[in-house]
C-alpha cells in the first residue's frame, strides 16, 4: 500500500518534470532566437523533437531506475542535487547519441549544448519542489491513512530508524495514531503515544479505527498471522508486518518472485545480468585498448629510464593475486621496489626503504598500475572492481568480515570505490580492512555503467591530484 503511494508520487513527479522541462525548453528557444541568434537554422518543431527525446529519456529513467527513488522521496538537499546531475548526464547522453545517429545538420549545436545547463537548473528546481508541490497535491486530506503500530517486544532494536521512517511517511499522508506494546515499552525514542498492551488490541482497534495495522515483527506462527489478518480485515483495515530479516540475520535481505516461487536473498548482484556483463566487458576492452595504445608504450620507456638511473632490474613486477571465483592470476605492475624486495609480501608502508625514489612517485600517482590494463584486456581483471589481494592476505582478512569472499564474485579492478574514497595505501588496522571490504561489497550491489564511468573519472583526477594516503 505504501509502495503504491510512493510509485504514484514518483510517476506524478516525473510527469511534472516532463512538463516543466518542455516549458523551459520552449522559453529558452524563444530567448535564443530573440537575443542570441535571430537567424537560427531550423524551426521550433524540429528543435522540439530533441526536447521530446530528452523527455522520453527522463521518463524512461524514472520508470526503470529504482536507485533514484530514495533521492526523490527523501528531503535531503544533496540527494536531490545529485539526482539532477545524474538525470542531466543521462538525458544529455541520449540527446547527443540521437543527434549523431540522425546526422542532423539542421540543428544548432550551440543551442542544444547551451540548453543542457538550463536543463540541469530545471531538474534541480523540480526535484526540490517535489515535497512542497507533488506530495500535497497527491496526498490531500481525502487520501490520508491512519496507522496503528503494534509489537510484542518490550524494546525495539532500532527505534531511531522507526522514528525517522514515521517522520518521512507524514509527507505521503500517513499518520501514526499510537502503538500497542508491553507496558514497559519506551515510546520516547519513536515519539508516539502508548495506547495499551497487546492483549487489549481488539478494544484499541475499535477506539482508534485505523486504516492500517502495522506489526513491527513477523508473526510467531500461522495462528497468530490468521488472528491479526482477521482482526484487520474484519474491520476494513489492512495488515502489514515489518520484515526485519536484516536485523535478525545482520544482512540486507531482498525478496524476489522467480518463476512463480518467492525467495529471499541477501545480496543484489547487478552483474549477474548478461547485459550488464557485456557492457562492463565492452567498457574494459575500450578503456584498456586506449591505455595500451596511447599511454603504455611511452610510459614503459620513461619507467625503464628511471629504473636504470635508480634501481636497475626488470621493468615489470609480476605477482600472484586472487581473482574472480577465488582463482589466481599473475598481475602486471611497473617495478617500484629494489630488485629482490618482491619476496617480501608485507604491505608497502610510508617511507618504505624497499621503494626507490622514482618508484614513490609512480605509486603516489598510481602510474605503476598502468600495466594492469594488460590484465584487463586479457580478461583477468576489470577497470573498476575490488582490488586484487595476495592469497596470503585473503586468508588473514576473511576472518574480519564473514562476507569477505563475496568480493570474488566479480573480477578485481585496477581501481574501485574504496580507492576513490581515499582508502589507499597500507591498511594499518582491522577497521581499515573492514571499511575497504564494505566499500567493495557496496560497489558489487550497486554496479551500473555510470558508476564505473564516475569511478574512472575520479581515479583520473586523483592521478593529477594524488591523495595523502597514496604511497
């Protein structure tokens, strides 16, 4: 019931944005031909085609990108700002592809590209207006819902999360009348009224007449489930249970219907999609091919020259690392340590005596990783993914987090989410290791082609402006 309300609000917001985008597009066209370029080639209707393509991309993203829903429904300013950026990037990419595919010479490129900043501003404004315009329009007094909370537990494990959830639902016309709970239940943290104990729920139900009975834990058995369902439906109300599997098992749970059966699983894996795997592999081949052709040859000459001056020996350093599915492969790197140091498998430390001076610069700028584009091209690695660890480190670190080996369901990467968040260099403490693993798992569950592109750009920037943790 709540999900349907959310989907309806998101759909209304998308329509509201589409109208606003077209209106602002028309105003910008009028301003452009009036002030900027009076002899603009083409007419309004030919330009409107591109507005239609952009609006189609906007609506398509709203329909199929569930990751944007949280930003739309939350009241966080930065979340709405980032959403507008993602929307603009997607729409701009689709419009440019359409322009290139049609080879349209009757359209001013200056007009189209000058429209994109206007589009970004429009999307920011409409995203910020959603809670103030769409929610009141969609959830007026006639569509308000009254919730009655109930629990058998004397203490709720995460009362802060429940309080935040209740506060957010107010925007969608949902009001909590109170909670039925044991007499020693602390209602202060969830900021609601205690109405009585569970044994009195029938009487309380009659007095409050809620639209929805929300139990804060699953039923103990089938008989209890039947009792709650009959209690609600006999009075024309709905019954909901909080699925707290995440709290019970310590991992995020996802439900899915697969060929007629319902299942619960604990990890999302976007890269199980053949399309996502194909897109990721194409991106890997494209980027590694460019690096191997344009960067790798001259960098080999430069590194070889620096090594001859400071630490003669092999150009490359090769080492066994753990790959996808727990398999092993030989990784390529430019040698940054004195010859013989490769037998020491301990992590590189700040001011490590094993590293020659030019090697410090190569490591700080991550240029020592460039040969790994060969591993990417050959299919052992990906451009973006969890960093490949030594097999010895795997055996040490998997004790720190049960889900450690989930990292191996995807190919290791040259760079990753942990690296662009500053988690580079030596992992000095167990907490450092856990934070990196959690970032890797977050990447695996939230992969998209745009995420890979964003991480790649952030990595390129960090080559120019190295972080303090890089050594």
